[in-house]
């Protein structure tokens, strides 16, 4: 994956070079006014997109979490930290 916004709190400090394969993901389009934080470098498709709804924050994650086609990404050492940072972003 490519960090489009490497200093964004969700992806900051994570080593994306260590991700050998993202696997599959749902094809989505970023809504107007949202920010694509992480994308597929081959297609440019968004993998993590952030935005707002009303007074709150939103995050769209296009990957899977089941361990099938996304098993390599789930086994990446930075995977737990990614989700911790994502959760902190949403609640702060």
C-alpha cells in the first residue's frame, strides 16, 4: 500500500515497506471532501479513507479482516498498531 498522507495519525510511523502484499479489497470511490490516507499504488484505489459526517469523523477501510485473501496484511507486524491508531483517531 501507498501512504498518501504519511503524517496522518492513522498511518504515521508505520513501516509500509514491510507490507509484502495487501491481498484483496473492495473497490470504492472516495466521497467528495474526504481524504484518501492509504491506497493501492498499482490502481490508485482507496484502501483507507477519512472524512466527516455531521460533527463526527468517519473512516472507510476497503480491505478484509477474515484472514483469507488478506492474510498477509493481517500478519504484518504493524497491523495491530494500525488499528490502535485508527481507533484513537476516531475517538479524539
